[in-house]
């Protein structure tokens, strides 16, 4: 009976070790979760409360274009910024997993009008279809 107890203890300890190692593997090492990229626009104070929505002709506005990689691998990004179909700016970023990049974008209110729109398009890994698209509307008096 004593040797049977020792065998049972060894088996239980082995099962416990395997269970702990499995949990560590699943949580720490092999937790891919959902792959995605964050794409956002902030005001010049890194907030969402003070966008330059109302400008006068000749006045400049500043936005911050942010990308955060949650793809679980290094990813190449291209951002195109357009107004009325014309390319205003284009830049590339390569980000590792969980890395974030915030790039300032300056624009000038060159003509008056309501609800003028700037379009921000994010492309991932040189794929020609847009991954995400954002727009920013503002008024110029």
C-alpha cells in the first residue's frame, strides 16, 4: 500500500506540473488573441476634445495620426492623407507588436467652406486595399 501511495503522489505531481506548464504556455507564450491595428486621430494635446473644427482662412490646424500594432508580428504601414482627392501627405511606419507611433499632421485652411473633409487611409503590409479609413471634417470662415 505504501508503494501505491508513492506512485499516486508522483503521478499527481506530474499532472500538476503539466497543468501549470500548459497554463503558462497558453497565457504567456501562445496567446495570439485577435490580430488588429489601431488607427486614430487626436488633437494637438493628444486628446479627443479639442479638434481644430472651426478655422479661419489662412489659419493652420494640427492633428496627430496614431497607429498601434496589435498584429502579434512586425507590420509595415502606409498612411495616405487626402483632401478633395489630392494627396496632402504620405508616410510609412514599421511597427513591432504592441508598438505605437503618433505622427503630427499640419494643414492650412486655404478656402472658406462648411464641412471640408480630410481623409486618412491606412494600408497594411503593402496591400493595395485600405485596412482602415478615417475622416476629419472642419469648417473654415
